[in-house]
C-alpha cells in the first residue's frame, strides 16, 4: 500500500462516522440518507431517497479526496446544527 493510499484510508473511519451521524439526524426530518462510495482515488457521497429505489434516484453531493470529503461533511453536518 502506498503512502497516499494509507493517508486516504485514514479518513475512511471518520467519514463513515460522519455519514452515520448525519443519517441518524436526518432520519427524523428527511426521507433521504447519505451513502459512501469509494474507489482507489476518490470518495463519492451520494444522497439516496429512502422512499425510492436507490439505483433510480441518487444524487452525487461530493466526489474527491479524503480530507476534502471530511471538510464537506463537516459543513453538511453543521447545517443540522443551525436549524
């Protein structure tokens, strides 16, 4: 595993925890959830409408590297704290 892969994978548990927290907060007020899709070079955050088939109605909210994904999710999570 290269140094870049190791660094990227260091964000995986944090990003998973952020998504879980967001999904728990949004379960009471929204009919959607976030899902993480990642490959060798990028993370992808998708918004899935819980009432519809996941393959039919997903919206990509973010696609990029680990640190940027973490920062994006911090902002997304902050939107729940201001309501």
